[in-house]
């Protein structure tokens, strides 16, 4: 009976040791899991920041593109014959009509 009790105690000690080892391993796995999640969040935030920067740059480029397009449209209209017909009267003064006044000479 003593031998059976000793074998049971030895087996219980092994089980308790395995439980401790399992607890340590699970804690390490949880620690690695937390670290991976933290790093993933950092990477996600960095990517979102980079996407916002690229989006802002594209918006600025688009504004510049439309400004240049508008300026070129106005310049091409002004230079065109139709634009010249409209703008020339606005920029030049109409010529004054020449009047001939009769001159009176006094003969004495």
C-alpha cells in the first residue's frame, strides 16, 4: 500500500509540475499575443496616417490642376478670334466722330 501511495504522490507531483509549466507557457503565449496585437495597431495607425498624407497631396495636386485648366481656358478664349471681338471694344475707346464746323470769315 505504501508503494501505491508513493506512486500516486509521484504522479500528482508530475501533474502539478506540468500544470505549472502549462501556466508559464500560457502566460508566455498571452504575452506574445498582446505584443503582436500592439504592434499590429501601431502598423495600422502608421498606414492610416500615410494614406491621409497621400490623400492630402492628391487633393492639392487636383486643385492646382483645375486652377491651371481654368487659367488656360480663359487665356485661350481671350486669344481666340471670338474673344478678341468681345474684348477689343472693352479695351479701346470708341473714336470720336469728327465734326466739321463752318468757319465764318468777316470781310470788311
